[in-house]
């Protein structure tokens, strides 16, 4: 019965996605966490073990974005995400009875096109997972979308995947410490107590080869990895979030997100990371993150008015930036529909970044 339940749930998600009937897919992130493991303050994170799945929690993700350029200076964007969801709070029995479901998204922004793809897999049968392989190396995959480390750590490593008819292979290195978001990795999401465990690597050096229309192009630039797991990351009155990561020209990295709340002030948090990897947690009073301009897009789910130009300010540092979408046509009509794309940065310093908008 567990096999049938998990398979039915997976088929149900796919059917909803294809039919366009999942009007509020993000309800999954607000649903009752009873029976699943709870996120608790003061626990602390442990590496390298926390790079692997936490199957007692309902949901988690490995989330990579990157701003790259070719030799002529043209902008490219990379987005690769692997999601794990537990369909029930019982321990995973493994094999064909596994209660784990996996989903992956890929997206590539090229100077003249945007392509994306989603895939689903069931757990327990080797189709998707994150583990240390037989040689003790970090390995994350779904089908042939594969991230392969050289040790138990995610970096240095290679990542190869396709998005529709475009293929890319990345070589990734990172030498700065993990950034523990919130309070030592405990990231509160609401006054009501919702939270996640959350850490990042904002300083990933990347060299890549992209193959499109039979032409190989060399790329290089910077990437950002977010790792997060929880059993209820959204409060019942939070329809979605706006998340922004920036690589600034002076070597700093900035992340800020806003959880939109119905009838209450939005929940704002973030971090500022210096070139050596030392980070400072940003709370609501430390950062301003406000939309300046909305763009209306035609999507398969109707017209969407989305904030694609933002003002970001750090009043104490007397710094401010205007952050604008390089290309507005980055709506992903996936099972969990959202907008995600590369951004230009101007102001106190220049830079590049990535913006994610959910729940619109």
C-alpha cells in the first residue's frame, strides 16, 4: 500500500502540473507538519553529513544559481534544483516501498533564448538521490542530471544536465566557509514559529561549456548554492516569497528574502558576506527590499504582474542598489510555478544576481 500511495501521489502531482490545475501548489509548504521532524533553534549544523538528505523532514532542496559570461561578455544564467519530499512521516522503508518523491528543475538563460525543464522520480530505486557514492564522494542526481563531487563535500565538483535541447557541463570550486543563515543555521520564517535549517555557499567559482544548436561556448562566472530543509517553511498566511542573491563587484555577496504575509508586515531576512566568507545576518531593520517596477507577463496560467525591478538598501552601511531583470521572460510553468532569472545590479557597486518570485 505504501508503494501505491507514493506512486499515486507522484502521478497526481504530474497530472496537476500538465493540466494547469495546481492553483496553489505552495499549500504543501504550509500544510500541517504533525509527525514530521521539527526545526528547533540551537541544534547546530554538522558537515559534511548535512549535505545529505534529512528524510525525517517533509521537504528539502539543493538549489544552485549562477551568473556566467562568455568570452565576448554576453550574459548567461544557470539554475539547477533538486527537491526531496516525504509523502508520510514514517521512516523511509526504501526500495519500491519508499515514501520519498524527488523533483528537479533545470533552466538556462542564453542571450537569445530561455529554456527550462522539470522531471520527477520516486525514491528507493536509484532514479534520484543524494548520497556518498561507493568512492565516498558527494553525488546528487535525478536520471542523467548529475552533480559529482571529488570528496564528501559538494565542492570541488562537476555538474552536467540538459534543459530541453541545450546541454551544459560546469566545473565548480569554492574555498570560503559555509554561511549559516539566521542563527547558526536556524532560519525563522514567521512570528508564528515556522522555520528551516538553512545554509549557503555564495562564493562558487565556475567554468562551464554550454552546447546549443551544435555550437560549444565557454563560460565563466560565479554561483550560489542554497541548502534548506523543513517540515513547514511557510505560515498559513504566507502566499509566497521574493528571494534575491547578489554577487557584488567588490567581492561581497548579499542575500535577502521577503516572505509576504497577509494582514501582517512581511517577514524580511538575509545575510551580507564578505570576500573571505565572513557573514552578518540581516534582520528587517537592517535591510530594505522594495519593488520599484512591475512587469505584466503572459503565462499559461494567465497574466502575471511581477516585481522585476527592486531597490535594495543597507542603511547602516549607506549602500543601495537597483536590481533589474536582464530578461523578463523567465516564468517557469512547472508543478510549482514561479519566476526565476538573472539580474543586473547598479548603485553603490555593480554586480549580478538571481531573483526568485513565488506565490504570484
